[in-house]
């Protein structure tokens, strides 16, 4: 999480931390000489302010994905605290509560962002790309395929978040029931150690694996997403800087 891809650069409209594939490098060779405008020159180009530009619409997606990644990382840290890194049970309980709050908030940011992304993609596929295809010889069909891959990677994150949240909720409910049972039988025996409460049960091991799965899915989606936004801009911007797009 320390590289530039996850830093402050996400709020910049001129976001540089993405990687393009070999097929994309070949595509760029198809741009006409007048379309070969270096990325850093797009924003001062006389056409940039003449119409709405896609770059401006992509900034908040990058920022929201950063929030999601930071939220997952923070929740995972609290999961480790709740699972025994904290010595004191009261602190472990606070960590559990914080973890659930952070994960729910993260899940909400992700789902709202994906809702807007789906709308953005629909607008591109139904209106923008067909319009651009009328005025440019550049083949935009790869973008439809990219959107499909993007949705597949997005679905994996949504599923991993749902599975983890359900599991944690189940585990916490079981822990609460166990606690109530102990309270009721108080006096009968004080000998029960807090092994279960320390979080090293099978359920916590499962939860740990689910967290790792979620982190892997989120990292994969973030990479696919950042690369898609970058490649899309490199193809769409030269068209919209050299033509008026009628939408
Ligand atoms: Fe886009
Ligand atoms: Fe797109």
C-alpha cells in the first residue's frame, strides 16, 4: 500500500500510476499524428474545456477505491487485535466493534461507488462510445470487453465482503451467546479459560483466511480498475481533444 498507486496521486486528474498492456501499446500506434498528444498536455489543450472530459469523471472512482483499500486494511488490523494481539478482553471487544464498523462502512463505500461505476459504464457503452465510433477509426470494442472483466473482478470483491461480514456476524453472535451462558452459570465454575474469547478458535482461523481472500480480490480489482481507467483515457481523450462529441 506504500507505492504511488495508493498515495495522494489518486486525487489528481493527471493520475500516472497504472500499467498498460502490450495490446494497448499496439492500439496507440493506430492514433493519427494529431491525436498523439502526451498525457501531460491534455489538460492545457484548447479543446479540454470545450466539452466534458472523461478524466474528470474518473477521479472520484480512484479516491473511493483508495478508501476501500484503507478500510479493509484497517479492519484487518482490528481483526488481529480482536483475535489475541490485544491482551485485555475489553480492548479485544472494542477492536471487534471497530472492525465491524469499519467493514460495514467500507462495504457501503464500495457498493455506492460500484453503483455509480455501473451507471458510468452504461453511459459509455450506450452513448459515448457509439458516438465516438462514428467519427473515429479507432476501434473501441476492447473497452466493452474490459468492462466485462471489470464487472467480474468487482463481483469477486462484493462476494468476499459479503461472505466475511456474514461470517464475522455469526462468530460474534456465537461469542455473545457463550458469554451469556457463562454469566448464567456464574459461580458454578470459574475455571473456564478465555481461549475462545482470545479468538484462536477455528472460526477465527476461517475469518482470517476470509480476510486474506478479500484483500487479494480487492487488490486484483483495484489493479484491473486503475489500468482500465488509464487505458480508456489514453484512447478516449485523443478523440475528444480533436473532435466535438455530440451527446
Ligand atoms: Fe470511463
Ligand atoms: Fe470504462
